[in-house]
C-alpha cells in the first residue's frame, strides 16, 4: 500500500513539473497562431487589397477589416501578457485572519486559538495549508503546479503559464473576450477565401499562401468556438460570484455566501469605474474602495451559512 501511494505521489509530482515546463512552449504556440493569422489576414489577403487598384468598396472593406483586426489584436495581446505577468495573489507573510469569514461567524479569532501549531490545533475555524505551512485567507486554494497558495484561485491555465486568481481574473476574462472577438473577425474575413477552396474556379496566390489562409481559418474557427464555451461558463461564474474551484466544491450547496447579486458580483471582478471595464487595469478609486480586488477580504451575506 505504501509503495502504491509513493508511486502515485511521484506521478503527480512529475505531472505538475511537466506542466511548469510546458509554459514557454504554450507562449510560443500562442504567438505562432497569432503570426500565422497575421500573415494570412494582413500580408496575404487584405493588405494587398489596399494597393491593388480595386474598387472603392473593396478598399473600404479591406481597410475596415485591417483596422478592426489590429485594434482587437492589440487588446488581445495586452490582456494576454497582463495575465501572464501579473501575480494572481499570494498570502502575505505572517497573515492572520480576524474571524472565520467563510463560515460567516462574527466572533473574532483570538491569539490562543492559533496556538503554537495551527495545523495540529484541530480548530476548524482556522484554514491552514499543510503544504505551504501557512494560514489560508478565505477563498484561497493551493496550486500544485505553482507550488503555493493562490488568492481566490480559479484554475491553473497552461495557456497563460500562470494561475488565474484574485489579481488577474479580470485580465483573463478580457483575454477570453478579445480572443473570441478577434477569432470571429478573422473567421468571417477569411470565409470567402475558404469557400473558394472548394469552388471550381482558379484561386490567386501561391500554394504556400493558400495553405496559410486555410490553416488560419481552421485555427481561428476552432478557437472561436472553444473560447465561446469558456466565456459563457465564466460569465455564469461571475454572475454568481464564484470560481471554477468553488463551483465544483459547492455544487450541492443551495446558497452561496458571496453571491451579492449580479451587479455587485460584477463589480467584485471588474470594478465600478466603467472606463476601466474593458482594459486590464483598475482605477485607484476602485482599488481603494473594493477590498475584494486585493484578494484577502470579501463582502458576504452574514445571514447565510456557507456550509449548507
């Protein structure tokens, strides 16, 4: 039995190590897809249309596609690298809770309840991570890939080589949003060329450019459909003020303590300043007024039992 458990632990460790090593490859893959798409849309199809001497309508369509494509691409890459390089949130050194927020208790925790070793105290009011050997704030979970506790952890995403948590969840949602818009625009703009592949007429271009256009269309269509599913799922999570992990853990719970209503739930992730809703940043006022954006404190319904 011990040997079997040791082998299982070793396999899990190797799996997490492999995910960490996969990071740089995934970034290169994302940049590769962007490069193929850029080549197909800008350099092969719509870029040349601006100087080909075509009609006014053709030039107008090409210009519109190129402007929209570049604007969405800038926002996509801005949000993507914001997720990659933003720490999702870690537990501050020597952090201690004032009360058991997840249980909705109003009685403050006392120094004696922590004891010399919170892990062995048996106090259910204190959340403690045995892997990190530290106290855990509410809605905090341990990531086996990153090897640390992450504030309001949603999941570890191999595409961004990072955990998605309290401090970069908005950036991740915007990345999904702009990715869906960009891939949809590319799919629609390359659709006429894709249909032409199956026509009997002669298609202009070299075999290389035709293959690149075909590949870009298929990739962007696949990403648009898959990202749409993730986007719908996360919109549902935001509306209920929960995370992927919490939705799984609390799936049998009829009530959720942190569900404050759709409007307030939205503000807990995107802030209240409308000027910042569609960019990966927060206003100073929102950071000051909304504690949830820092990942340590969350407003809740004190009249509900989170353990129901």
